[in-house]
C-alpha cells in the first residue's frame, strides 16, 4: 500500500507504477463508480444521447417534456447498445433485434416473443442510475450518494453565476487522445508552478505571484488573478473574493472532472482513462457572455492544451524510465498535486 505523507514537506510523490503499471491502473479506476461524473448541461440535450465520461458503464441520458432520466444503454435482450449516437426519437429501439423501450427505460415491445413464458418482467426494463442536477449541469454515478457535499465548494464560489442560462457552444467542443496516463494529466492541471515555463501567453495574463490553491474534500480550487487590464469577474458584494481581480476559477473534482469558469462562461474538461498510457480529453464549452470570448485567461484554450499535452506526454516517457521512481513536492506550489495523490491512495 502506498502512503503519501500528510506533511507535504516530508512527502514523496506517487511511485512510478501509478503511471505505468496495468494492474495499478485497473485497481485505481475500478473505484470511479463511487464518484459523481459530468453528464451534460440542459442546453445540449437531445431526446436521447449516450453519456461520455470516465464511468466504464454504458449509460444514456433521455430528455422528454423537461424530465431527464439516466438509464442503462444496454439492451436487456442480448446486450447490444441501445443508442449509439444522439437521437431525437420518441422511443428507444435496439438496432439489433428491435426491442423497444420508453424514454424512461421501461420495456414496451419485442418482436417474435409471443410464446415466451413469464415475459416481460422487471428484468426487461432498462435499469436506472442516480442523476443529480446543479444549475443546469447534470452529473451521474453508479453508486455515489451524497451530491450536496460533492458540489458544495463549487456552489460557494460560483453559485451566483447564472450557469443554468449558459448555452452549449458546439464550436468549442474538442476531443484529444494523448499518450499519457490520466493521473499525469491531472497532476499537471493541479499546479500553476509550470505556467511561467510552459504557458508564456497565459503567464502574461495572470499574476503568477497571486495565483492561489485551496483544498477541499474531494477536490481542489485554483484561483487565477488577472494582471492589469485583463478581463475579470464582476463579483457580487458579500462574495468571498469581492474586490479581487479574479480571471479564472479552476475547479478539479476527483477523479477527472475540471470545471473552468471564466468571465465568458464555463469550459468543462473530462479526463477519461483509456489505458495505462492512453487518455482521452474531452472539452465542452458553455457560454454566458459571448462578448468576453477570446479574451483573458480563457482566451486561447487550444494553445494551452497543446502546451500541456507536450509536457504530460514527455512526463509519461520519463516516469517509464528505470532512472525514475518518485519525486518531492514544492510546499508552496504543489499542494493540489499532493492532495490528489492522497485521495488516490486512501
């Protein structure tokens, strides 16, 4: 069992096997079903659409007359995926043998089953999964229960924003496949230490010395302070950061959800483990103020992403070396990484 010392001044980082060993990889991600994951925003919903996140369980969001369901996407006949792409149909029909379900997952009909005894039963309906909504953002899980505590830190800082009124911008959708372990990508996200060395343009926008990191149960908040003249949030009186020039709120929620709030809106980053050294990154953009697009800390996310990918793919090669086993943390700059490693190894 790996122990990360709670005292960051004494602690060593994760052993390299967390980034390179297939059994360790499988063990870590097997617990992801106990966490909440981003499923979508109301503004982007079709009548039915498969959920794409880190849960290795085929699920489906259905949306009819304002009611949203999270149901299994596996046909109860032979296990075929019921829905393989977004659809505006009024019912769900398995493309394999034609079994039909209502949008709530309830069995409706099946050809050539007239002679089957004791059919249908409860087992022929599509099972449901927990679904939670916060300000238009939808989250799903297999077995997590307490949603209020999961979203509490986000609510406390950005709950004043009209996130439910943000609109999905399909032109901001991105999907990348990178040659890196998922945890290395999260490591990189959780510290601003690298900004002066990796992100030259972002460094000109943010006040590096004022950049701060806050830890909370199950996540990390990084706050970017704007340099003079850069776009900032118009914070309401009584807000914990009122009077400060906030350029960005970067939230990470375990295991791989990143909610990046900018004056223009919200960029959601999903870190989806594919294999020990393969990770898929999915971006969703939700716009609140289009006049702010292209400006400030959230101005050129494609460039920042490319720079980050160069780093994490290089790190993957490095941690796979016989010369590397563990490192140390900067107590002033890497508290978020230390917090992540402690959550992962608990």
